[in-house]
C-alpha cells in the first residue's frame, strides 16, 4: 500500500498581503501528478487545510477541485484532520455523507479512537486521527486531568494504543508541536505560555505517524514520526527549506519505505543581500526576477526610494532591510534617518500600490523634504 502524507496547505493564505492561491494551485497540481506517477492508494492530510477558520470562497473552491480530482475522478480515499488554523465544525460539514465518496474528515474529537480502515491488495491498515485540540477541550470532554498540551495529547494517544488492532499496521495522524521540532516564523503558536510541546515517546509504537503543524520537513524520535512540511514557503525564515510531500509504503508488517518528494513552486521565496546598484544590475538578467524577495541592503548611506528602484527589476520585493545603515551611523542620528526613510518607504509602497507606478524622483524628493520638516517640527515641540 502506498500512502501520500501531506499537511499545512493553508489555502487562502496571504504573504505580505499578496494572495498565494494560484501558487497553491500550481503545487497542488504537482501533488496530483505525484499521486498518478507513484500509484498512490490513499492520501493523508494532517491539518491546517485552510489558513483561517472562515476561509475565502476561492480557497473553498480550490479545495473542492482537488478533492473532486482525488475522490471522484481517481476514486482515492482521502483522510484529513483539522489543524489549529481550521474551523473544525465548518470543515466537517457533511462529513458523514462524504465518507461514501471516500472523503474521511476527522475533526470531531469524540471520534478520535475510531479508525478508518484502508484495504488495498490484501493489506489492511488502521488510520487514527487526532484533530487539533487544546488541553481545556480534552479536560472538559473526557473529564481527565490534562494541565498542558503534552498531558492532553498523551492521554489521547494512550487511549488509541489500548484499542488498536493486535496485528494490523496502525497509522496515527495528529496536528501538534512535537518536542524538539524545528519551527519557523509562519506557524501560529498553539499557546501564549509556550508550553505547547508534546512528547514523541508515546507515539513511537505506531507504524507511521503523519504529523502536521511545523512547516519544515523533519522527523522526531524516529523516521516514522514525521512532518511532511507545508506546500509552500510561508515566511522568509523558510527560504532554505525544500517543500514537498511524503510517500510511505506499507506491507502487512508495517512501513517498508519512506521518501520525501519535492514540490517546485511557480515563484521561489528568496533572500538577497548586497548594495543597491549591484542588486539592480543583477536583477536585469535574473531569469527568476518574479520570485518573492526579502532584500537586505548593505549600502552604508541613505538611499532615496530604494524599494521603488528595486521593484523596477524585482517586482515582488516584499520586504526591505537596511543592515548597512545600522552599522554606518551613530545611534541617535541613525534613529532619525531610519525613521525618515522608513516613512518614505512606506509612502512609496502605498503610492506604488494605489497608482500602479513608482514615484518619480521629484515626487520622492518632495515627500522626503515633507517628512524631514515634520520630524523637525515634532522635535521642537
């Protein structure tokens, strides 16, 4: 039996106020192509299907298109659990009826100990799904002591372990932060207190654990306890990660092979560093100039409208940092200069977005003078 493990689609996500829906469609088409090429028998989606509990209609439509391609056209079973970004009740609307089409939505905590049994070529596998749940939900629903995420998750895993079939391979799907995992800037914290980690040890006896929540592909405690990672890079802290999905092969005695399959985005997320003129020259010949960029300018002097100039060659510069200026100036002078040029950058971005074109040198110069005068007036008060 061949299973495809994926997670953290975050359909409908914005990246620096830019919709990623078409980028998501691009890699989901690749996901379907992998399913066809690798003769996948079932798909596991380990939470955060949507980016927010009330997703935009276009995101709902995209999910519907993908599930139609998998369940209706290819007759593949799909098992999904809800994550901390999903609205669990909305996600499971019509779940009982959709099971007949092969779509199993496990977002009701009451059903966590009821497996979905997959049967392919004489191999039967039980799949248990733990939807995202905070400790308070577990305490109130099952009347148990669960002071933190680890205690709540441990209780649920132990209940499943007690009920699992004696001989059939068993897969656990869960959306959580496993202790020791490597996080990135794009994951929403599960709790404000920081006590969100759960231990991997209670899960080690499952044949495979399909994890969701952390966006970087990784495993904890053993190669079979694994995050597939997100579909796309959702922050610049993920620029060095290779995104993809996980292909898992199982026989009657459990997992026989695990492979990570790479997804190629339509636009990469990159970090560029250098002086402005050098970056502009590079951009004129860059075949991937449409990538999503964070630019770190190393120029040690103030530059008029650097964002506008960069976007003439790199239209998707989404964030600009100026470490060169931080090194070059004394603290008080730098603070004034930085405030001035940050304000100019903000207005330049606003002007570009509303008018569709960069400010002229004359407009930028006039705005810089106005900002300087306002700061002088404020300092004299």
